[in-house]
């Protein structure tokens, strides 16, 4: 029989895989089972880290469902657990901040969302360099915060930066670029808008693995 912590990690991984194939309800069930297994663990800081990762993934899942209240609750819990874990992983903390930033931005909580995204961007830039995919994800969230304030020109510029970084890190036809192309299209008019929409459709149909959570 698997130890509770190891079982929690396996169920979390299964939940991530299920989400990547579009089986969102099945993913939710496995992630909830992972959380139950993690609660049974007596692994201390390692258990807290595992629970933070599971809650991070649940936050992303509920964001996909459009359940912003539950997504925010899970994202805040993930960040709090990660901060409490002894010797917390700095990059994992940055990922949790970015996750919460994305949820808050979607909920219209622009100021705290931007602050969290900027914190994550600073940490990633210092530790991973300017051309890592995570930089692109940060720029995308920051762009969305400016959309919420009606600053279309600044949002468009940040979406373009996000696309450029993601393309360098993942390839120009990776599906992870779709959201940024679509975000950019919504800030543009005429032929530029049409081009951005075409690119969003092209990369959405590309055959690649989409980043959906933390294993």
C-alpha cells in the first residue's frame, strides 16, 4: 500500500494529466483525492509542499470552470501553505503568486493581481533569465490587468512581449501562445486583429502538450 504522501503525489500527477486531456471533472476528483491523501500524511514540510501543489492545481482547474471564488480560495491556501513550509521552494512560491494573480485579475481585482504578477516576474527574471516561458506567463497576466483598466495600448505591448518570450521558449506554434494571441487580438482593429485571431486559431490546433499545472 502506498504511503499517504506518495499516494497524494501520484493522484496529483494523474489529476494534471486528466486536465491536459480535457477531462476536467475527472481531474477534479483525482485532485480532491490527492488532497485527502496529503491530509493523512505526517510528512511535515514535505506534506505542506505537496498540499500547496495540489491546491495550486485545483485553483487553476476552478479558474477553467469559471468558479472564481473557489479558485481564489484554493490559490490563497496554496500560497499560504508554501510560505509556511520550511525551506520553501522560491520558484514554487513565484508560481503560486502568479496563479493567484491570474485568478484575481479574472475577478477584476486588478491592483493586488498586478502586484503579485510583478513579484513573480522579478523572481523568475532573477533566477531563470529573461527568455524562460514563465516570464511569458507573467507578462500575459500583467497584460490582462491593464485590459481591466482600459489601457489597450499597454496591454497590447505586453501581450506582444508575452508571445515573443513564449515563442522563444516553447516554439512559435505551441498552444500556450493561443491565449496571448487572443488577448492581443482583442486590443487591435482591422487587419492586425484578423492576423492575431488567425494565429490564435493556428496554435490552438497545433499538436503540442499544454502546460496545465504542477506535478
